[in-house]
C-alpha cells in the first residue's frame, strides 16, 4: 500500500470512528485536521494531536488543558500503583513511606484539578 493510500485509509478510519473534518489544516503537513469524539484535534497524516492557538493566546496557554489532562492521567495511574503496593505491603516502615507517597500524589492531583478550572 502506498503512503498516500495509507493516509487516505487513516482518514477514512477516523470518519468511521465518528471523527469530523474541520476547516483547519495541519501546520506541519497541510493535511486536513479531524476532531475526534473526545474533542481532540488530530492529523491523520502526521498521526499527532494538533493544538489551535487562538489570536492573542500563547502556545503554552493553548496547550495547558492537554498538558494538565495528561498529567492528571499520569498521577491517577501512579495512585493506583501505590494503592496496589499498599494492599500487599506488611512492613510498617514501608507502609509509612507508601502512605506519604500516596498523600503527595493526592495533593498533586488536587492541585491539577484546581488548575484545570
């Protein structure tokens, strides 16, 4: 299958999955940008997320919601890992360390949620 055919197939697959075509084009490759069901903008050719920077907005401000969501997912995954270790741990000293780690992760999760508001 040629590269062009693969790109077209990726676009067709996105549409079948419920993505919609937007009026934007990818700044890297000029390919059409799709809006996924999650609201995320996606370039089928580059296979990357695209962020639209509005007039008067910095790239950092535009990326903030995505960065915070990714960070929140990472912290939640770590909380689950620590929880699993706490369930198995018998040593009181290790339990104390894990509890402290869990507390820090929960504090960070709360900070992330406040920043997302």
